[in-house]
C-alpha cells in the first residue's frame, strides 16, 4: 500500500521484491488494520507539467530534471509518511534493538520461543524499532532506485527472451547451430 501511495504521489515506479522466505509462507492479514490513508506533504510543489511520464517522453534533459523532482517528491513523502516503526518505544534506554526486513520476523519468532513479548521488552526498558533504511534521507533516495532497478530487470528479461527467440536470418536456430559443424566436416 505504501509503495502504491508513494508512486501515485511522486510518479516513481514501484516494484516488489519477493524472496523465498516470505513468498513461500502464509499468514492471516486483517485488511481493515492496514493503513490506507497517506498524508500529502504540504511543503512540496510539483514542477510545471507534473511528475508522471507522458507520451512522447524521449530521452532528454526534461526526463532527467523530472527524475530529480520525483526523488525530491519521494523525500518529502517519506518524511511525512515514515515507513519505520517503533515496536517497543522506551525514551530513557541506553541500549535497544533495531531490525530490518526479514530479520524483524526472525527476531519476533525468537522472542516468541523465549516467551518474551513486546510488552516485556517495554517493561524492561529495551526499545525495539523496525526500519527499512538507516535514515529517511538514505531511504528516500535508495528506495526509488531499488524499485526502478527491479522494474529494469523484469523489462530486460522480457526483452532478452523476445530478442533471443527472434530469427533475423530466415533460418531456424537448429539449422544455424548445425551449419558451422557441417562446414568443419567438409574441410
């Protein structure tokens, strides 16, 4: 939901990474508990013409300057709608636990095996935070690049398959592979 909201606000493309530890698992999700409302940053003004791609957007400095504006929009959105969460806040702690990604699920599972709850951590004064990036500044820059990179990989894979299946010489692939062997045998 966050990715879609970010994309709609900033014009940045969004992709999702699926790894076996999370894809090959199951869980019950309360859809009513998901955040579906996102605040639009009040201190951001989109450039004339907007942030989204349009036809015909040919490679030019216009696209590059629009990309800088998109990254600026992502920074503003991430500052107003933080994806990081305090799981067990403790204002006077000297030590804490910070998790990221699947490591957070692993930590929660370990705590469950130890019969410890988030409430136990709070009572002991041990804060726990779940973050996606070290800082909002890093996250706001890296997240759109990661998402764009995933889309590049998918598009390039599809293009490579298509171009690999293309026959430009008029003969089949099998015939073109057999021809060099036949030429060597004739010598």
